[in-house]
C-alpha cells in the first residue's frame, strides 16, 4: 500500500485515479493492525491502487471523510466513494466489491 501522508495527496488521488482503495488506520489500534495484512493480501490480485493513511497523522483527511473510528476501508470510483466499512470489515464482502470494481474498470 502506498502511504498518504497529506490531505493534498488524497485530493490528487481523487482527481487522478479512476478507482482505488483507501485503508485508514490510527495509532495503537489492534483491530487496524489485525485487518491491515488481510486487506494488503488482496493488493496483488487487483489493478487498482491501494492507499494507506493514518488518521492520527492526517487529521484533515479524517475530518473531510467524516471518519469517527478506525479502521475504515473505503472504495472509490471516478472520484466518488462507493463503499465504506468501519471497524469491522467482512473480508468476503470486500473481495466481492473489489471484483465488481475491477470488472467495471475492464468494461
């Protein structure tokens, strides 16, 4: 996962990338650390980029996206959020939604 360390990087991705996944974590979050490797394992299976942001380091991002907990996994397509999971992410559902997003890129 490529790390987003400033709100400007996120804003650039919104305008430049057709689709992407954003994983938002925070410091001292055991759920974040448990979920992150599971999400990262999907990265090799998809063409769309995966990004990681730490809400503690980029609080403007948490504010702009109205994130009140962590972890949060967000899927974006054409600059719009299409899916959001907060705290507990059903891995099978994430895989299914990534498959759909990948299919829409190849159409």
